[in-house]
C-alpha cells in the first residue's frame, strides 16, 4: 500500500482574559520543625492579605512546596569547608481571577504592603482553554488536508482513506508574562489603597501540529 504522510500546523492568537499571580514565600530556620511552622504561619498571613479582595481560601492554591538543607562555604587554614545553616523552605502559590486592572492594582498594593515578603510574578492566561485547543487542532487538520491536496495533485495521485492521525496531546501553554515584580515587606496593609494599573496584555500566540496518513492511488 502506498501512503502519503503530511504534517499540518495550526496557529492561533487568543486574547487573554484571566490574570494569574504566582507568589513565592521563602525562609530559612535552623530547625526543621521551626521551618515548617514558619511556612505555615506565612501562608496564613498571605491568605489574610488576599481574602478581603474577593478570594476564597480554596482559591489560593499551592503549586509546589520544598524544604532543603542550606549550607554556606567558609575558609579555614586555606581549605574551603561547608557549614550547616538551616532548612530553607520555598512555598509557591497562585491565584487567578477574571482580568480587571482595578482589582489587580488593589491586590498588588496589598502584596507590596503585606507583613510577609513575597516574590510574585504576574501572567495572563485563557479561561476557556479547551475551546482554544479545539480551534487550534481544527486548524492543524485543515492545514494537513490542504497540503495533502496540493501534493496529491502535483504528484498525479488520488487521496483515499485516512490510515492514521497522530496528535501529540502535549500540554499547550496559554500564558503571557508582561511583567515581574518583587513585593517588599511592610508593617501595614491598606485595603482602600491601590496601584493604578494600565496593563493590556498582547494576544497569546500558540501553535501545534497534526500528522495525517492517507492511502493513495
């Protein structure tokens, strides 16, 4: 059986409509138990900062949590040695909400004046990812059919039944990163205060491929 194998590429631009803030809490303590206690305490403080702005406790999701030993190098009699410093934790959390610059400004101000120091990254994503993926897949298949038609005509063959369709099913990242920030610790938070945010993220451009195999005659 003779076959024609064609890979089609789909490419779309999607307007982001969801704001995502990924926050990282870190700290180091000499005792493992104290490290866990500190992490738990800082998470509670962070939640208390965010809840007044329309978030539920379940909206503040943990992406990762790690505790690792920390050492520092020092020199003694011309030789470098390592000394145990403590246990460092890294707790990465995220919140997502419908894009709203006014709400974003309030949340960023609260984080910047929170009692805990938080590094945070702002990105934008798409709420209806499945619909965007389906549109992308459809365009990739259309491209494969169009290319196959051109190749078959140029080669003087005819397309018969499709023998297989191969799609990677890989994770497509619908995300744009227009800015990165570092919140600094402060001794107060003011819910009524806000940063004047005027961010209009660019469309997110994504692509994917589909490989289609036809029998040819």
